C-alpha cells in the first residue's frame, strides 16, 4: 500500500512540475536541487584573494588565479553571480570560478551592496567602482595587457550587460571600450520593461516611469552598430526572468550586429537550466568552451 502511495506522489509531483514549468513556483521548487548540485559539485579548496573597494561588507571582489598555469590565457574573466540583486555571494559560486580557472583564466568575482537596503543607484556605483578596482588589481598582478570577458547569470547578467553596453559610463571613467573581448549572458535580465512586475523589480529600479528604470535596463544602451562578441543563453520557460525580456533584447541586437552574436535558446528550458553548465558536461558546457576558444583564437 505504501509503495502505491509513494508512486502516486511521484506521479503527482512530476505532473505538477510539467504544468508549473515556466512559473515562479516551479523555479522555487527546484532551487533546493540547484543548491544540492552546488554543494555536490563544490570544487573543494581553491586559491583566491579577497579585495575590498569600500567600507561596506559587501563591497569586495575575489580573485582566483588559474589552476592550470600551462594554458594561462591572454584574457581574464569577470563573472557576476545571480540572486535577484539580493541573495548569494561570490563564495557560494566558486564552482563557476573553478570552471574558468581550470582552463587557464584569471577569474574575478565581484560582490556589491544588495536589496532591499540598497537599490539601483548604489548597486550601479558598486558595479563601476568594483570594475575600476579590478582593473587596478590586474595591473598590479601583471595582467594590464589582458582583455576582459564579462559574464553573468540572471541578475549578474544584468550587471555584466550594463557594464558592457553603457559606453558613456565607461568614457566618464576614462575606460577604453576596447578592453572588452566578450560578454556571456545566461538567463540575464536584459529588458526590465518586459520582466514580471514583481516587488523585486520595483525594489531594484522603481516604477517604469522612474528615471532609474531605463538606466537599469541593458536594452537601453544598445547602439546602432554593435560588435562585441556575445553569447546569450535563455530558456523559453524561464519562470524568474521572462523569456520575452531576452527575446526583445535579442531582436534589437540582431538588427545591429551581424557577426560574433551567438544565441542559444533552450526550448522548454527553465531559469536554472541556463546555469546547468556548472554541474553537467552537457551541450551548454560544450558551447561555452567552444565560444571561449574562439575568443582566445581571435585575441
């Protein structure tokens, strides 16, 4: 009897998972599985240094040197983790750093002040200040001639895209746009206007009429001609970052960029599927490795 009851529960869960796919509830129900994989695939001891760029405890970045010096790369990777601008830390996602470091990259993972006590203006300030401090660290480490590949998952993808596409902001800080050699966006928040109107979105950038709203949306900064190599990965059933948000960005950038634009749409894929390369040697990981190899070959 218990066996039959157990089987019924399993069937109900599977059916619920199928029908809920593409909803916030589905993503939340699968978060424990995601964190299980984070723990299970933890890279173990990995060398890194911590660098502060402000007085607040969240204003810092981690620097992970390559774990395989025999293939040390000509580029560094700056990767912003996800967490809705409110959760997570670079330390939680050392698995990301280990993936890149094992392939010969210096990896920088920034932190920043968070919601709900700090909103877009402060987060953006930390984004800019953290980046300039990373550039200073690169010079001290003898990496001043290395170019930068930016990357991020979810809210982290939003920050990476803001940094990459806001040319006016870079110019104001005397940063040459040519320092970037690529951009990786996974389940990223790219058009806030097509995101679900959640309290989280409001906390981050206010109402759609607020000036910060457009400033916090990467699609705002796309110019008539774009050339930066970019890899975009997004699931059609993303329950946290609506696919239509990525779709609008993809449509706009595709009209402005004819080369070095790599788009991977995960049919039926969820938000967490976009980050599955962390744990599995799947097609996404193969795509990411190939994309990185192409960037290295063209550097």
